[in-house]
């Protein structure tokens, strides 16, 4: 597809891209020539738009609106096994099975709490004693400074009143956190186990810090009846982000965002509503769609936890908790079994999962004979029913009746 972009001056040596969108009032609003609202299916239509806009010289843009707002990004919830398996797959290319093995080892060496957990929060009882876990981490060099700061400024005092503490969201065990003990055992562990421990420690300490703050500036401008949009997001206060930077990670998108610095915000201050801007002309940017990425072992574990719903939003994920495929203790085994019986194959280096020919044949057979077995919602509804029985809102007879039907 082909996007039309205007290049506007930001400062003497910097420009920024202002992207055209076919909104109401545009000649191309809801036109069949569009690919989504910000691009054309064919290059000639993008060229036609540029010709219409460039008829009168000099070409100017009018600033219609400038919106400035502050956005907060909260620290994520703590690790449960599925989240940890997803991150270890991402960072270290570990299979879910290996992640569980390393975390179990950390647990046996008294370094972390019980690993086979679905919860991502703490219990009220644990929150009362949390200073002990933080205190122990003052002896763990990569995080000593943060642990000291949390205790000194008493940042942990009100943790029981936050979203990180919720007795209702804990069935058997709370989230995986460092105990603050057993640090002398670290030098007897493999590098991967030590790094897994670092992930757990950083995630744990981050919940005691404030949200990261961003300044977002959105500019809408018009050339004739056509609207152009540009948005800048600048990190203005690191907050918890300073803790989650691991010693072994590549720079993340957050770091890239941080590079769009305060200079940009300053430069944007010169623009105000009603300004007419001479600019450097238009260009066409080609884009292409790509099919969804294959699952890797980590994203598959999350998809199993959420019954196939690939939900990025943490709160929505929490709502369908307990309706997934398997439990934190069995998901890695399920994947291992599918590999063993050769229905799927997992690339050891990348952890990317592909179905085998046998797996595809099995899928076709089941789809033609008993299609609902392939629908994760069936599993979700069975699990939901079991939860109702456990809570006493329906009887086990009612449940079995529905199941057999």
C-alpha cells in the first residue's frame, strides 16, 4: 500500500513526517481505492492526491489543532509462570519446560517463591512482611541500590492498597517473587538460571516505583480539504523503567522512545493553532502487510493461558483467568508432548513452533469429524463451569448434565 506524507520543518536541521488520512471531508473518505484510511492500494492514486494538493504554489499547511497531554505507564503485574515462560522464551530462547526447570531450581535453592503459580499479585499477608524480601536484595549487587532506595524512602508502605495485592486473585500461590534469601547459591547456578533470577528481581522491585511518564503532542494540519496527522511521544520521567533494564538486554522500544527527546518538545512549541506553514513537499512511502508471526513457545503458553485470546491488555487477561488450556503446572508438558508425538516441531534456536505434516492431517481429521474440539472456547466454558461448581453457584450434577449433553 502507498502512504502520502508531508515533510514539515521542526528546526533548522530536523524535519518531521505529517501523515495523510482519509477522514470525513476528504475527497477519498471511504473510497474503495484505499487500503485502510491512511494509504492507497495503487501508487497512481497516491500520485493523483499529491498532484491535487500541489496545484497552487507555495504549498502551505494550516495547523488545525495541537493537543498536549501527559500519559502514565504503570509497572506491569508480577510474574506468574506463564509470563515468565514468555519472557524467557523472548530473551533466552528457552522452552517453557526449561524455564520451569530453572525456576524450580531457584525455588529449591530458596531464592524465589513457588514457581507453579497462575497468580500475578501478592496476598495481604505477604505485603505485611514484604520489607524482608526487599531487605535481603540489598545484598544482590545488580539491584542493591534500588532495594536500598525503596526501604529508605519507604516506597513499599502502601503496596497492600495497590493492584499488586489482591487476595481474590490468588487460588493456591501468589506471584513468583525473590525471597531475598539464598544469595550465596547464585554462584553455583548456570548463567541462564542467574539471568532468570535477575528478571524476577527487577520485575518485583519495579512495582514499588512510580509510573513512567510520557509527554504526548498531537498535531493536526490541513492542506485544502485533506487532513494530516503527526504524533510525538517523549519520555519525560523514567519512573519504574530505570529498574527493568536488564544487564543483558538489547535497547528496547522504550529506549528508542526516550531518544525523541525534550528538544523535540521544545521545537514543537513554536507551532500554534492557525499557523500557516510552508513545507518541503510530499512523498509517497510504500508499506506492506505481513502475515501474523508464528507462535513461539512463550507466546503459545500465553495463548493457552488465555484460551486462544491474544490479549495484550493485562486487565482483560485477568478477567478470563482460569479459563485457559491447562494450568501453569501442565502447559509446558502439553507442548512437550505435542513435540514428542510429532504433531508440532519447535526450533531450538528461535523457539518458533510449526505444525508437522502429521499435525496438519490430525487437525483436518478433527475438523471434519468433531469441529468443536478445536475451539478453545469449549475448554474455557468447561473450566468456567468447574469454577462455578467450586464456588457452589451450580451443583456438580448440573455441570455433568451440561457436559454430557
